[in-house]
C-alpha cells in the first residue's frame, strides 16, 4: 500500500496516510485537528552509506541547496 502525504491548511501540519489505491480519492482528515487535508506531492530521497559511515545523497531532493559537497555535514 502506498503512503500519501497531506497538508492541513487549518493547523498547518503535514501528515501521512497509508492507504490502498482504491481509497486515493477519499477524504483525508488531519490527525491533529480533524480538518480535511489536501494531498501534496511527495519528494523522493535516497542515500548510500559512504566509506566513513556518513550518508551520501544519491539523487532526488538535496537538503543542501546550492551546496556541491557530498555530505551535508560540511554545510553546517
């Protein structure tokens, strides 16, 4: 079953729901305030373990915007 991400405009929280594809168009209610949530586009992030044990980004969303380093620890 896929995990879908939602945003609640009432309390400004993001939440995820594990639901079958047949429930894709069903309403999703915020677990914090019970308001109707809006489905949002999810981003995919994958990483690999480097030789030093650190995480190396493999593609998708880059948390270090504008950074050319292999590890985000050098950006802090």
